[in-house]
């Protein structure tokens, strides 16, 4: 007897127009205030299990663009002086966490006897900024598509968990807006989940988290350069995350140009809607088929790295 979930998948596979219509309607719904970032992620995940994703290849290409545009839009809601203060406070945290995660990742890769490249991709994604870091170093280390898929699946899965549980943990420990933003920026891998969790916690948390996370993302550049030499690939090209520069420009315009500051709330509202849609699309890419392809060793390594960075950072903030 066919189980109900499989029966639904078969039904939607034979009714592609209906499948596309439902997906589109839910995506549009995510652009409204009715759907929060965590709900959008869960909605996308549930949808792909029941009805599949009829736009899978398109959405995977669209996610990085939509995320970067949304992050730049959020820059219009931030103040330069506050951002500089947050960046300075998070600098030591950033350096310490990046190097400790990369070193621990190297040791875990050897201990678990994991493929060197897969272990490196998971470590890079955990240390800096999730999918963006993986996408940047993958061509440099000549990663196979299967290795990239595994690393991305692991990182996005843990991002999804963090987005759902971090705000509750923050409230349990009575973290201030500033401290929660700092914790998010260091302990959650991907920018989308950092911004999603911080926006749920509060406006100041969002400002602190976004600023520190983007300054952290700049470490993609030295990591990419180091990867060229570590993997002896002199032909490797270093990708510069230019959207961070556009974020800084947006922040400066909002802080110092009067008419831009006046329309900033509208731009920020649109950017938050774009981020919610991004998380819906990320959830719609986390099918059980993708999760099953991960394997126990990469998942174990990613969880251990995540527990280490989350708990150590939270301990330091609390004490």
C-alpha cells in the first residue's frame, strides 16, 4: 500500500501546473507580513516533501542573488556609527572563531577519515558564512559536484535548525539584543539564517548580527587565497563578495543623505520580504533525498563543529 506522502508526490508529479501554482502562491505569500522568516523556512521544507519543487534548478540559482540583494537592502536601515561599534566589538570574536573552527575541522577530518575536500568545504562553511564560503572555495580546491552538494546540504540543514531554536535559547538565557546579535553572527553559518534569527529577536539584534556577519564574510578573500596554496591550484580564481561593498554604500547613504533616510523604512521592508522568500526557497531545497545523500561522517563533523562554536561563543558572552 502506497503511503499518503508518496501518493501526494505522484499526484503532483502528474499535475505539474497545479504544482507550480501552489509553489508560486506560497512564494508570494512569503512576501507578505503574514509569514515570518522561520515559518517560511518550514513552509518550504514541508512543501517540497509533499509536492516537490517544480522550479528546483531555477531556485538554486536565484537564492544567492535574492539573498545578496536583500542584505544590501537591509543596509538602508542601519547607522554607520552603530555598525562600526559592532564591527569593532566582534573583530576578536571573528578571528578567534574562524581559526579555531578551521583547526578543529582539520583534526575532525582526519579523525573521521573524511575526504579532505569535503571536510575542508564543511569547515569553511562553518567558519565563515555557509554557502557563500563553500561556493567561493569549491572551484579553487577542484571539488566534485557531489562534495559540494554534501557540504551545502549539511550547512543548510544546521542553519535551518539554528534559525528555529536560537531565538528561544536567547530568551531562555535573557540575552540582550546586542549579545544575541553577536552570538548569531558567530555561531550560525549562513547569512540568511543569521539575519532571519536576528530579525525575529529584535531590530538592534538585526543590526549587530548583520554588520558582524558581513565583516566576517570578508574573510572569504584570505581563505580563498590560502586555499590556492593549500591545494596547489595556481589557476584558482578568488571571488570577491562585492555585495558587502554595496551594503556599506547603502548604510552610508541612509546615514548621511536625508531623502534616502526618509525612504529607508520602505526599502528595509522590501528587503525583509525578500529575505523571507529566500528562506522559503532554501527550505524548498531541503528534500529528504538531499538529506539522505549527506552521509553520517560529514553530518557528524558539521554537528560537532556547530556545537563547539555555538556553545563556546555563548559561554564567553554569558561570562
